[in-house]
């Protein structure tokens, strides 16, 4: 988190912050199903109506399928209050799920910016 961000939720495994304007959120750390539920709950009280909301996930790891599903719910929450939503450096599992559920089709208000590739050793 940088000095311009307010920390909304802090846990030993993850941290959620937002800029003072409420137009950019940052979620970092290792997120499991329980943590993702807490993040979604915290965000329900924070989301402001804006033209563009950004969600920076560069330093986020999603540990299970339920966490991925809650992040889809979080994306829907942001879309309900914003004209457009940009998800920055999304984990591949989330980017793939957003595609599979049809949230990136047509002239979607959702944009993935530089989704991450899975890192792993070649076979």
C-alpha cells in the first residue's frame, strides 16, 4: 500500500486499501475463501458511484475456487456502482473465470488490464 491509500481491511495474509477518492482499490496477499468473504463484506460498505473504478490485484494470490468466485462477486459489485471497471494484473484464474461467465463479452464495461500468466516450471 502506498501513503495515499487508506487501509480498509488488514489481515496477516492480505490487505485491502483504497485511494481517498475511492476510485482505486488495491488487494494484496494470499486470499482464501474466508478472506474473500471478508473482503467482499468490507467492500459492500465502501463502493462509491464513479465513472471509472480500478481494482489492482498485482500482488494478490487466490488460494481456492471459492476465493475466485467471491472475486467475481466483487467485480459485479464494482460494476453495479461504476460506469466502467478496470481490473489490473488479475490472477489468471480470475481472468479466465470472468471470461467463462460472459462478463467480458460485447462492449462490456469491464476491462482486464495486463492479466497475469500462471507461473510454473515447464514439464
